[in-house]
C-alpha cells in the first residue's frame, strides 16, 4: 500500500515523485513501462532549450521559479544540468509570436534585447543570413538543459529520499475507488492517490477511466546537421534559437553544437500524428526536407541533409497548454498530460504543482490555464 503512485517516469512523472518526496510524502511509487530513462517517449535525448523568452506570460513567470529549482537540483545532485548560451527568438517583421514574447518579457521585467534581422546578421555574419526586416528578441540568461542528466538526477534524488522506482512495469488497468488499484504486467499496487503522467500514453490511460482528452500525439524528428566550421556554432559562441513563421506559429528550433561534435541540432516543431505504441509506422523522416529548406534560408555553412536523425514524441492539446487537474469524479486521481513544447524546462514547477494537488496544499501558481474543464464539451460528448 502506497500513499501515491505516479504512472510514468519521464520528466513530469519524475519531477512529481521528486517533489512529493521532497515535500515529506512517504510511500511514493514511480512506475515506468520501459527501462528507466528510455528513448521511446518524450523525455529522451541529451539536451533541451530552457528560456524565459515565452509568448505566454504565465510561462515567463513560472520559468523564474524553474531556473531556481534547476539550480537547487544541481546543488543536491552535485552535477551541472544547465549551460548558459542565450536564446534567439526570431521571425518575420510583425510576427505575433515574437511580438507577444517581447511584450511578456517587458511585463515580467526580464532582461532582453530586441534586434532587427540586419542587426542579427551583423552580430553573426558567418552564421546567419535572415531577411533584414526580421524581428528578434534575445534573452542572454537562457540556455541548454542537459536533459538525460537532469532526468537521472531527479530520479536519483527521489530514491535517496526514500521513493521507489520500478521500471518495466506496464500499467494495464486503473481501478478508481477510495483506494486506487493500479494493475501492471508484473503485479498490482494500491495507493491513496494516483498521478497519471504517462506522456504520449496518458490519453489512452485517461480514456480507460472516462476522461477523453482531445490531444494529438506526433513524432518529432530531431536532426543533427554538419557545419563547415564548428567553432562558429559551438555552444560557447552561438545561442539556442526559435523561429516563428510570420503568422504567429513557432515552427523550428535548434541548439548549438553540444551533443555530437560538429553537428548543429535543428528540429521542426511539428510532425505526423502517430500511435505511441507504433510511432515508426509512418516510416522514415517526414519533416527533414522542410527543415532543410528553413536551414538553407537561415544559416551559412550548414549541410543540406542531417547526418543523424533521432525521434521523440509530442503530446499536444488544442490550446497548446497541458492538463494539471483532478479527475472529475475521482479527486484522488490526478491527470498530468499534454506538456510537449513546455514540459522539460518547466518540469520542476509542474512537478511541484502536481505534488501540491496530491498533498492538498495551496498551488504555487494559478492552475486555471491547466484545468480539464476547458475541454469540457469534448469530455462530456464522449461520456
């Protein structure tokens, strides 16, 4: 018998379990269907962008806490999880995404610089060739999170505080009740509370207990592109970046050379919809040709085809914000789903909010943007 079972040991589930243990909750079980830190979900890979340069104000405010919490975890784990590189958010002149990012940073008093495309090209003359009338905002304190290290650190600290992590335990059934029963392929477990933080598998698990989330699961191609002069795109000299398409849509992002020698990481922020249990049914790369076109129109000295392509999955809601809420009929079951695009960098904060729901504490941030009720019409239509 456990106080709380967290289903899914990706970054959100691990952050939830870590915050529960850190908050004094005893008897926390973290379940993972594959091996711990596997590469089949949304938390795989070596790096993620972390930034306060957000178009949504509440994310900007939450990121202030996230930076501190990542720093605290670094001290606890005795390892480096973050590298300051800066981030460059750019797009066509008047792009709503870039404009709103600038507005949010001004309101939150986050230090930033606003530059034109011409000024960016002068700052990075051997790397960039964007149109002169583009607009760009730079946040110098942004950077790279070492994702795999961060996930392991979160799990290790959770276990040091007395938590239990069981991998290779696939959840096959959740039985609601005053005591929740979680059935796995290797036995069943009971708890007073359950948090469903299963990434791409969360919609199916939630559907099995009557909550039908209108989410899409897509496969993202993570491309690594060889550059002619690695010194120009090294993480010590070049920032992370995000590109908006001129119509207010964030479309491509990338990180300087850090993971593989001589390879720039550039990815499309979209991909084909997939079944998480069969994500490669769509075949080989789908978005690489579009990413190549973006690269060729943006950067100098980058090859036209990726040298390495890896895959991960996104789980995205219609309004691009996650769900952090209680089950409508069972308030001892907490739903955590749809974090992709925001989840890793904000995971310490999201994990704390989820732990506060379990522990019945006042949330440290407003949960209204993450309520399940915003999808009430979809949910009710399927009951």
